[in-house]
């Protein structure tokens, strides 16, 4: 199956700093990439959808200025959590999908802890 | 708004027992249906999916699911579970066409005891 990687897998930062998370599709071209947030013992909540070369579409309640998404190529999308606060601590997961398929392939996730 | 309900939040079984995890969705249009599994410490993996055709779908590792349109259901089954099936299982729905937005259920945590 298609492989998606995320980097870093775990990050700890101080409150007020910004953190960038990378999502890469390793063996396919991801026309669309998705960013999810997963709280402990809860399901995945979609944060935003990005198409290569376009602005991301954010879900209701997700601050676009706080969670900056860039999808500059067909294999790379980045999520930057700006001015992170402890309530932003969570597990962030990305996925990729091709234009021809309607299946998403998920990355291993990034655990963010903001102190 | 579309939603996905998974009836069982936590299931405990002994090895060789049969498994059925419920999943219902609310949407009147045509949908694609998925079951994903998340093993401890690992990322989400696709178990099986239904887009169209035969409503009984077979996936990896002996899992299958049946789409019953009249009941808006897509229950996951396995006739005989193994300890290695211990994981969290997520049902998800996407609308056909569009940009593949997935709506996930809350997940069911399965623990299989030897």
C-alpha cells in the first residue's frame, strides 16, 4: 500500500513557539492531503484539507492563522502550529489521497507537547 | 451534518471468539465506507472499504464487513479473533465525489485475551 511519513514523530516545545510538522507521501503523488487531530481516547477530527498548489480548506472552528498549512508539492505538506499553547498539545495525523482514488493513506502521527 | 456512530466503545473477547463491531452513519446520499485499524503505537491502516457492488466486503486479516443500505450500517466482522487483533477500530464515511473528506466514528477499542 501507499506509504506516508511524518516528521517529527514527537516534539516538545515551550509555550509561544511555533512548530512545523512535515507530511510526505513516499511512493505516490498525493493530490490532496488532510490534517487531523486526535485527542486521547477519541477519534480523529479533520482540521483541514489541502490540494497541491492551493490554499487549504479549514473545518469549522479551526483557526487558519494558528494552523498554517502548506502543500507546495505532490509529495509534501506541512502544518505549522504558530504560537503554540498547552491546549494545542495533541496527536496530529496527516493523510494523502491521489486524484484517482478515494482512499486515504495515513501517516504515523506526530505527538506535540506544549509546556 | 453527517455523522458516524460506533456502538461499542470497548470490547473484550477471548481468542477464537467471534467479533462484530457496529457502525451506523447518517447521510441520505451515496457514501463510501471504510474500516481502519490502529494497532498500539502504530498508525491507521486500512482494513477494508466499500465503494459499490457486492455489499459484503472482504478485507485483510480475515475481516469482512457488510453494507446494509436500508439500515445505514456497515458492521465489521471476524469469525475467530486472535490476540494480535487487539487494537482500536474506526469506522469512517466519505461522500462520493468531492474531495474525499472522511468522517470518523469514535472508535472501538478491542482487547483480545489469550
